[in-house]
């Protein structure tokens, strides 16, 4: 597994527009995804974009889509060990659960 690190920076507007287009959302809705901490729901400081490893490795000819998670983390939660792996595991498990 690759190394995960957190750094604070603004997301490029072009990236946010692309995420909005691909998720059939508005740019404001995408920014809202980053505005609250995924763990404690406080104001987020760090935007996080994660790709699920399994979907990344799938052959593109299979018709399967990449699973992308976009969320925010507050400063306190971002300091927790392995927080990104923990949140990603929870989010991607939810996306695999039939509704």
C-alpha cells in the first residue's frame, strides 16, 4: 500500500468542476462535500480525494467505474493515526453495500 500524507491546499477549480460533472452534482455541492469533517462533522480544514484501490486496478474495458471519495477532515481528526485509511475503508464499504 502506498504512503498516505495530508497537506492543506486549495483544490484546483478545474478538478472540482470535473468531479461535479462526473458525479452529476453542482460545483457548490462538491465544495459542500469538503466543508465538513467526515469523522466528527466539524468545519473541515483539509480536503481529501481518495480512489479505491480495487477499482483503480480493474481493467477499464470491463465497464466498471472508479470509486472516488471526496470529503473533508478537521485539524484534530487529521492528526489521528491512519485516519484516511479508516475513513476510506468505511466510505468504500458503504458504497459496496446493496441498498
